């Protein structure tokens, strides 16, 4: 069985093709980079609308198959930016309708977990999902992926991107901040906000920008922001693992590409006698292959959707989805 998945929750339009053994035959990733400033949902959606047809063709070529060989269409139903979600949804519905094949709308956050499980070999992890718009600690329990802790304000990646923009580092600042942080050595005092299992990042952002006004080195600011924010993430992840008795930790989301975050979470897992798993870079980012794979898992467990069930859901929560594909 061949599944084509379309991702379009935020700045990335992705088209992936996988088979029923989780072999990834194509994974076209097309990211919108705003010419200046932050991400405007409608501009990103316009980008997705411009490229989606061509990216579908590219994916089919990359996979060495024809559209007629595709058996199932899957797309990111949410959570995400409304205009972007609608483009992915419309493309998916059009394909499903014109090819006469079934369609499944999936939860983007769960797709990150399932592609991680399938490609890294972990079996029952606690997921630290750290991306631009999302920051959650998720684990499976009793037929749901449950959220054990999450950000109360912005996602960690959005905080890094906003910081980068205000420091003049350009958009998509995570990698630039990581590089700068390597040359930082002074740990500046920043608000460490963990409340119960939840965290928040906006205090760090405000305080970091105040250090810039005081003339502190960008390297030290970047270093301190990473150390503080990643410690918060590591602490909450560790507590979730202890609470539910899991030894595996899986990283997901764009920020999981950060070497320092990997180091901190990896050390924590090792100290607990557990293990950290990190998916390949292309699967940490938003991508279509993960959407295709979750679509397959849902479909093969009996989930069916009519076109009328595929309305996009901007605030689609991870724990709303009955996990029918795990025993
Ligand atoms: P989602 O829709 O799941 O919220 P997203 O649209 O933010 O995801 P991703 O590709 O998962 O997309 O993540 C992008 C984020 O990852 C950006 O905020 C970017 O700055 C951040 N990022 C990328 N590489 C790194 C890195 N090396 N260190 C820290 N952050 C990074
Ligand atoms: Fe994502």
C-alpha cells in the first residue's frame, strides 16, 4: 500500500510518500521564508498554494511511482494556522476525490511521535515535542497520547525566532542562536519558569532582550537562553518519565535538531538508565512522510473519513484522538 501525506500546519508545505512498512519513498519539504519579519499565516498559505501541486509531482517522481499507484491520501488536519491548514486540506481532498481513493486527516503532533517510533526503533517513549508552535511532553497511556506538560505561552521555537528577530539575526533563528551559544560562557540570570509540569518562555524572552539593551554579548545571551530553557524542558521531561515509569525518551519538532538540547536530554536519560532517540533531521522538521505514516496507521486500524469529516482544526489537541492503532 502507498500513502501520500500532505503537511501544511505552518511555514512548511511537505509532501511525503511511504509504504506500509514505513519505508519513506519521498519526502519533499518546501519551507516558506518570509522576506522580512515574522510569519504571516496568509502569506505562508499563499506560498503553500503556489507550490503544492508541483511538490506533489516532485514527490511522485522522487518515489518513482505514478499518482495512480497511490492508495490513500493523508493530510495534517491540525493543530496549526487556519489558512495554511486549508491549503493542505484542499489539496488532499482534491486528490482523494479525483483519484477515487480514501482520505484521512491526522493530528500533526501525533505524526511526530509515530514517525519517531517507526524510524528510530523506540517502542514506548515519552516524547519531548519542541517545535516552533508547540512544546509538549507527551506519552501513551490507556488508548490516548496524553499531554503531561506543556508551554503556557509560546512554543520554544517561536520564542527563539522572536528573540533572533529582535537581536537582528533574521527569521528561523534557532540554528543561529545555537551557533552563537557555542561561544558564550557567562550564564546570565533568566527566569526559570516551571509551574507543576508546565513551563513558560515569555519571561526569558523579555529578560534576554533587556540584557541586550545593557550591552551584554549576544553569545552570552544565546548561551543563557539555551541553558535555561533547555533545563526547564529536561526537568519536566524527566519528571514525566519518572511519573509514568518510561525509560525511553524521543525528541521531535524542529528544535530537536539542537545539539545542546540533545546533550542535556541524552544525559538525563542515561542517568535514569534509559535511552534517548532522535529521528533523522528530515523527520524532526515538519514533513509529509510523517503525515502519510500516521494516516496509514489510522487507516489500517479501521479509521475511515468522509470528505465532510475532514474540516481542519486549528486547535486540535493531541489527547483528543482515540489511539486505535496500538494495542
Ligand atoms: P509546528 O507546526 O510543529 O509547531 P514548526 O512549524 O515550528 O512546527 P518545525 O520545523 O518543527 O516547524 O520547527 C521549526 C522551529 O525549529 C523554528 O522555530 C526554528 O527556529 C527551530 N529550530 C530549527 N533548528 C534549530 C536548532 N538547531 N536549534 C534550535 N531551534 C531550531
Ligand atoms: Fe511540527
